[in-house]
C-alpha cells in the first residue's frame, strides 16, 4: 500500500486521535482512508449535480430557442419567483 506524508493542523490531528481512542478506527491510517473516501464521494456527487445542472440549462436554452417561454413584467418578477420557490419547496 502506498505511503503518503500528510500535514494536519493541531485540531485535525487531535480529531483523528480522538476518533482512534474512541474506537471508531483502528489507527490514524484507517481514519485518513475513510476521510479520503468521503472526499471522493463528495466529488462524485458534485460532478453528478453539475451534469444535471448542465442538462437543465441546455433544456432551458433549447426551450428558449423554440420560443417556449413566458415573458414576465419586471413589476411581477418578485411575486413569480416567490411562487416558484414556494412550489419548489413542496
């Protein structure tokens, strides 16, 4: 297994030690591997979210190109956005 030297802040080191002492991990290496797995998972989720966002933006642009949109007066914009936020929260 490859070895890496990692510099941690005193707070991070204390947290790793606390996790090992609490029996959450057998040793600091196991804790660090779990931290890297968490980082990998977060990056994968971020990539999936970005892909979904790109798909939604493309769909919106395509709809605009087809003329499928509703014009909203500036005075009504806040109310429409509030309604969308309320509807989207359900």
